[in-house]
């Protein structure tokens, strides 16, 4: 996967933990950017789980209970605009 955000259903939301995320159904990858600016890709995330995340009222709570530590992940490099 490229380091940037894929074309897809990018979601921004008012959250104290998560800035934005996008799920790529073809690769089953869920990219999440936290308000700290750190970005991660979670692997093998089913579309149903991504939709449940999208629909959750409390994104941070849902992430901690249903995604974090359940799916393999890797951290992405900071975005070009963040590196200066």
C-alpha cells in the first residue's frame, strides 16, 4: 500500500482520539489516523467491521474494543505535509 490515503470513502469525524479513517474493501485494509498524527494500517479487516466502526457513536471506544489488538497493524510514515 502507498504511504498516502487511498481513494475511497475517507471519513472525518468529531473524535477526541481518531481524526480520520478509510477502509479499502479490495485489500481489507483499514487506515486510521489519530489526532496525534500517527497513522496505522490494520490488515484483514472485514467490510462489516469497518461499517460498524463507521456507524459507532464513540469511535475511540469502538476502536479499543473491536479493532485494536485484534487485527495486525503497521505504522505508516508521517505524511509529506507533516514532515515539512
